[in-house]
C-alpha cells in the first residue's frame, strides 16, 4: 500500500479513528462555544443512514452525516462559515481514504 507523504494542514490533526479540526472562528455547538470540532471515522451504517435520511439531496445527506460524526446539533453545522465547512469536508475525506498515514 502506498504511503501518503502529504502533510496535513496546520488546522487538522488526523489519527486512525478521528480528526480534530481547528475552526477559523469560534462557533456554538450544542450551545457551547468552541473553536474546534472532533470528527470520528464513519461506519458503513452511518453513511447508509444519512443517505436514506435525504435520498435526493446529497448536501443534506452529507450535513446529516457530519453532524452525527461530530456530535453536533442538527442546525449547528449550518452556522459554520463556508471555509470551516470545507475544513470538515477535507477532514472527512482524509479519514476515509485508503492511503492515509
């Protein structure tokens, strides 16, 4: 298996089963102010559940999945800046790709 030598950005720390994402600004998640989110690695069941919950809306399905993986409230992620949401997306893809270190 090829090893990934790409260094993660300074706002991201990835381990085998989770990623810590440093946000560009403080937000409220579950009514608590925070400047970072921890995303755990998804299971197949969670991905399927999110897809079934919003079968015709890929963006909503992703939002449902990310909320579950970060233990965020259903509306919390919608309040993130686009920049910070893109950080969540980058973290997710690093968690699920095969060649990560």
